[in-house]
C-alpha cells in the first residue's frame, strides 16, 4: 500500500499527488515511470514520475482525470492508500556529454513529463529554453515550477489568452530563426505535437528526443502492447524507451494504434459488470 502524502489540483482536470514510495524514490531518474492500480479490480495505468525526493522517500505524479482509473484516483484524498505502485520503469533519459543548450517542449499535461527533464538538465548546468503549450490560460499548469528549472520559459496558448498566441512549434521555429543553436530538443506531449516538432527540427539536423505513450499493460516487455516502430524496427516503449529518436519514429502508426480503443475507453466509464453488478475500472 502506498500512502498519498499530498494532493493538489492544478486545474479542473489535472491533479498532482505526492506518494510515499521510498524504494522507488531511491532509484528514480528523469524519464522513468510507474504503473499504479487503485484497487484489486483496477486496471494498470502508467504515469511518468514528475518528481522524486530520495531523502523524504516520496515520488510525485501528475495526471489528467480522463479515464475511469484516473478519475477514481482523483477522488482519493491525503492519507488514503493506493494498492499498487510499481517502478521505476523504463530507461532514464540520456543526454550526450557536452551539450550546452537544449529546448524542452511540453504540450498540455505533457508539461508534467517535460518538467523533470528540464530540471535534470538545468541542474547539470545546461541552458534550458522551456516551451510550454496549452489551449488556453485556464489550463496552464506548473508555471512557477517550470520557471524555476529553465533559463527561459515561453508559454504559448492556442487562443492567445496567455503568453504567445500559437503553437509550441511556432515558438520553436521563431527561436531557431533568431539564430539560437540547440544541441538537442526534447518534445513531450500529444503525439501529433511531437510529430510536428520533429518536422521542424529535422531540416536543421537537431537531435530530437520524444517520450512515447503507446497503449501499455504490464510495463515489463512481456505483453507487447506498447510496441512502436522506430527506424523500421519494432521497439517496446516500456523497456526500450519511453524516450526515442523522434526523427526515426513512425508517428502515423502510433496515432492509429493509440486511437484503436477510444470507443472502449468511453464505454468503460459507465460499464456495468455482469458478474458483480457494479461499475468496473477500465
């Protein structure tokens, strides 16, 4: 059992939780994730480790209440316990030695994953331009936290209600056009966003790392559910990633696979189990 130490609402749909998990906190690194299960009937849901404190024995997760399991997790309060939290899983993000300037790009809730990447780089002395994109001002999250771990923070909104109007790719292109030289770009967020970031960086030969979020079940490479095509070869995001060279990812295939179960996900929110008569998770 894993106790919820702190709960904070970032906006109407996004929650932050600090969880007591000393063994995970001791080994966690930027880019890794956990899989949680709220109760015995719950589905296994992967979430990136947004932050961790080895001394306090805690990890931080940030999630959007979009499916039944995350909605159920959102109803839990400080002092409640989550049944299962497994991790840290995945390969930590690796950066080449000698990099001096990096653009870290987050889209929406993807900023929760971009934050630990930016923090690790910033603490290593790298100049970090953090570009965070949102639909509108009312869903902006982690602004103060991102500002603290970046050299420059640029916020964009689709409707122009906060920061610069436009997409993260617009701001990235502006910075490149202004003469900024990036050793690497890290893009984390919706798959189409990551795809278009890669389209911007590819002509300039800028190494671009993306964190992929395919359908995942066990998180240990056994089920094959999280397979993605990278450089024409099958990879598994849970054990080979979740970070990959964005210029080699088949994004169109990933988009198709991620959308395959959308109807089932919608049905699961109100699915009545024929065996128990109750509403089941997943």
